C-alpha cells in the first residue's frame, strides 16, 4: 500500500470515528430527551377520582353532650331535595329515641342544616337546595312525632361534598340540639314581623292566558321560606292561595279558572314539601282586579295567584 493511500485511509477512518463519537455523545442524548418530552406531552393525565362523602347521622345536645348516632343518614340525588328511600332501620330507631328525648325535655330545639354544592341546580321553591333538603328532613322528623315548633332549618353551601358515581349525596346534613332561653322573646317578635310583612307584601304569581306555570325568582323563594317558617312555628296558621282572573269571558268560568290556578299553586308548594293541610285554596275570579281590564297590560296583572298567610 502506497504512502498516499495509507494517508487517505487514515483520514477516512478518522472521519468515521469522529462521526460515531459525535452521534453517541451529542445527537443521541438530544434525541432521547426530545422523545421523552414528546411522550410527556402526548400522555393524558388520569383524572383524580375523589371518594364519595359519606356523613353518618349524628345529633349532639350542645349542653349535655348527649348523642344520637346511626351509621346511615338521609340521602339525596344530586340537585334533588326528596329523601331517597328506604331510610335505614338504625336511623329510624335513633329518631324514635330522639323524639322521646325532645318530649321529655321541653326546652330543646333541633337545628337541621342541609348542605349543597355550587354545581347542583336548585329546582325547589326555597332560596337554596340545602334549605329544601333540611325542610324535607324536618318533615320526616315531624312524621316521627317531633313538633315542627322545635325545629329550625338552614341551608349551607359546601363544595367539599362529593357524590358517588350514581350522583348520590350521602348525608349532606348537619344537626345540633340547643336549649332555649325561656325569657327570650326574639322568636315571637320575629314571627310577628314576618306575618305582618307577608300580609303587606304577599307572594304574587302571574299566569299567561292559556298556561299555568311557576318559576320563582330569588325574592319569591325567600317569601316561601318565610311562610313555611311561620306556619311551622304558629298554632292554627296556614298559607292561602287565592286565584284571580281578568274579565274575559263569564264570571262563573273565571271563578273556576281562578280556583284552578290557586290549586295549581298549592300543588306546587306541596311538591316542595309543604303539607297540604297547611294550605287553603280559594278564588276571587274577576271580582278584585288590581289593574285596568281595558288594556292587555292590565289584564296580565289581574291574572294572578296571591299566596299569603291567614
């Protein structure tokens, strides 16, 4: 082999060796890092699955520390305020025990707070879904012998609540037993003010000519809650639904139409957990207009149901 050939062969080997070394020490690490970045970008993070919240039934007398406990509680579907049946036997047993305790200790009140999340829809007649749930549980307590006079209901936003995969909330409630001060007249004063306010400014529902539908705003829901509280706490109190119409057609038909609307409003309240025995329906037909029946606007105002207290 000539000296020139050997020289050229050495240069070629040097180039090949340099290329190999450059690949392993420079290109390969860069390619591996790039591939890892691509894998990270393309990977889909697994969503975090939170365990369902399961609150047991527990009521504590804040003064004596006496407890009423059950493993199960009242459960609700998401965005719903009707108690899911069946209620456990253990819970029923604690309610019987609680009922006897309240009767034997006439200075006690029970506070029921219903919880709800901001993701739930409030389709009730109450200001929030938590208060509607508390009202449903209150009715269950009443059916087990506990007077509504000793029960206070509240609603609380609680975004820590997690439903299960079937969208069921297990025990979205909290409870406390408190001792009343015999000299405290604040509740009686509050109820009188509430009654006077509702008489002066009742809940008024308006109806289209050919339909009967109810969609309450926030102020109207607040009035419903106040009326329910008054009826719960006051002997012989009731809610009145009074139907009114415009003067289109004959009086007899309008009186019947007004009563239909009053009954529709009553059924709406009953569906929202208000006892039908506490609601009386009647009709004034076209006899008490509040606006001019010679205009469409006036007729629309006259087609109404007034919901108030007796």
